[in-house]
C-alpha cells in the first residue's frame, strides 16, 4: 500500500463539522467514528487562532490526508512553487499520509473556481505528467491524482476523441509515475453522462496505483445527467460500484466526501459504517473470487 491506512474509512475535515469531529474518539480507540480525516491544504495553511488549534488537535489524534483544490495540474500558468513549498511544510508538520490533487485545471490568468476537463490528447498527457513530476519533486513525496467529473468534452475534443478518458488517465499515471485517487462517484457520474460502462472503465485502471478511494453523493438532474455535488447521501449504484472496486482491487482507504447540506453527524457515521461493511465483505471474499472480479 502507498499509505499507512490500508483498511480505513475516513471523513472530510470540514469547519461545519469541527464540533463533532473533535468530540469523536481518537483513531486508536475502539468504537471510533472514523479512521482518518482529509482536508484541503489551501483551506488550512496559515490558519491560526481557534481554528488552527482545532486542526492541531485533530491531526494529533487522527491520521490526516490532504486533497488539493487549486494546483491546476492541467493549466498553462507555471506551477506556484512558493505555494507548493508551503504545502510541503504543512504535510510534514501534520505527518500527512497522502497528498492528492485533481486531474483537471482550474486557473487561466486567474482562479476559475471550478474543475475543468483536460483535453484527452497525447500533448496533454506529456504536459500534465511533467507538472505532476515537478509537483512531486517540490513536495518531496509521491502524490495521487483523482479522476475528475466533467459534463462536456473539451473543445479540442469535439467529434472524434484522440484518446479515451481511460487511455488518457492511464497514460498520465504511467508517464508521471504517480498514484491514483479513484473517485467511484465520478466514475459513475461520467459513465452515465457520457454513455460508457462504469465497471469496464474501472477494470481498465492499474489497481496497483490506487492509493485511496473517494465516495460521495450526487444530484440526479435527469436519467442521463448526474451532477457531482458532494451534497447528498451516497446512492445505491455508487455503493455497488465501491463494492466492485474492492472486489477487483482489494480494500483501499476510503473517504466519504460531504461538502454542504450536512446531515446530523450520526448520519455521516452511518454512511462510514456502510464503507466498513463493504470492506469487511471484500476481506471475507475468497482470493480466487477477487481475482476473477
């Protein structure tokens, strides 16, 4: 495994949840609500006062992973090396087990505040892979990139795609020699929106590179349009896809993402219990059955 959290169920560290997160049992105690927390470093670097104390308290009692929001790996503006140096200090200070970013871009002469798709071309593979390698050099560790949701093809991809999403993803992982953060909800959303088979997509991924898994809820705009919101409970079809990922690749640390419309904390803990149930079922599955999945 690429992280010391091989059989873990984690929760996003959101400021709206600070109260119940700080009241929860430490990760090494029986009956714990979650095994690790994930935060966006952009939201916490340089934060002091009461919030900084809360972060220090949580990272001292629970393993922490980081999932970035603004690196813009697919963009053309030079990577912000000053920011990445600050990220490295943050990761070291809080003993962060995994740093990940999105396989997308979010800046063009300024922050766009959205995660936009990268064209699926050989040129883009080389461009993004070089930026990932540069990022890994600066932060001093291997990173993972997340398969992103998207709702329209990049203008350069109109008509016949030079590469499929799967081929593009695999090419970037290989050339950058980085890991994958597999977001099963994004796989489901993209499969519905763009008309491909989610299970077949996952079957083509390099399982040995999967460092972590994300699971989240989405909004059903229409039968053929799903919106990745992180603002609803996980749907049954996505739970099924997560179970399929465990069956094929083995259990990976899995994070439940929830960014708004927060339910009572107990409901999030209940969803984490579902993650643990699926992980336990995968462990109970014979190795020969997993090999055929």
